[in-house]
C-alpha cells in the first residue's frame, strides 16, 4: 500500500454514532474498536488472538470480546473489519485515477504545452483561426501521444483521452 493511502482513512461520524453495533458497546469497547481500526489500516489486519490484541492495546479480554464481532477471523490467521477494507479499495481506485490523470498531464507538459487554462487557450486558438493568425505552435491538439496500452500514436489530447477510454474496463 502506498504511504499516501496508509497515512489516513475516511471516517464517517454519523455512521459511527448511529451504528447499532457501536451503540451496543461500552464506551471502553468503542475506544478499542477505533484503535483496532487504526491498527488494521496501518498493518492490513489485526491479530487473531485476543491475548495479542490485549497485550498491544492494554485492553481487557472482556472489552475485546465486545468489539471483536466487528473483526471477523480470516482463515483463522488474522482478523479484518470488512467495511474498512472496502474503504481501502475505494481509496486505492481513487488514487489510481488521480495517478492516471497526472500521467496524462505530465505527458502534456513534457510536450511543451501548457496544462493551465486549457479552455481560454482553446478559445484564443479559435479566435486566431478566425482571424487567420498562425498558431504559436503550442496547440495541444497537434501534440502526438503514444498509447501505453497499444503503442498507437494519437494526435491531440482530447483524442488521446478518448482513445484511452476505449481500453477502460476491457483490460486490452
Ligand atoms: Zn491504445
């Protein structure tokens, strides 16, 4: 897991406060529950053994037994809260999308075209065309991008983005 993802996780206060599982716990068990979520986020899971959990957290077996229902055993080897792992998957896919977007932006600037204010630039470009003024040569529509998936050369950033869409979900 990347450090960026490991650093924090989304927490939904309203869900927590209204959860029947949480409300059914003592205040001490709620504290341990939260601590174990943090632990799982950092390490990917928490120990199977209640004694190990108590040793690290300082909790009592009685308190641990109150919240371990929220951490079902995985193959008898460790425990995981399922919702937290779902949140981790969401964070991973969001990050992958940001990385993909950043890669496109990086290609763009490598070709000498400005990332900033794409639409005002396009507007200027169409004004130039109208007036017959030659382009300064930084028009992103003329930049050629090579697709990392099929190695095809695609001219123009928008066309390239559309081209990449054709690979999405197909795994090809
Ligand atoms: Zn391609």
